[in-house]
């Protein structure tokens, strides 16, 4: 499976996104999503400088919210 220009594997995806702070064009910022030791890790800019970790319960809350919003 390929997302954007990046090949992905079972435990990692890269999603083209837009950074509102740095005001890049649409798709300018990459958001890396990874499953590491049972946690979901979000890495904006794929730089490792501001990484968000979610345990299973928190990740399910994000999933349920996105499902509600997107249908």
C-alpha cells in the first residue's frame, strides 16, 4: 500500500497534511502514524520534535470521533 509518495508497512503510514502553524501549501506537511509497542504515535513533520503518543483507549476515542465527523 502506498500513501502519498511514501510506501507504508503494516505498522507505519505517512499522510500528506497541511500545517496551519507554518502555513505551507496543502500536503506540504507529512504526518507519520506508527504503532510502536502497542501505542499509536503521531509525528507531525516526521521530525521527531513534537511526537504525540496515544494508548489504545485514547486511540479508539480519536477513531470514534473521526468516524462520527466523517460518517
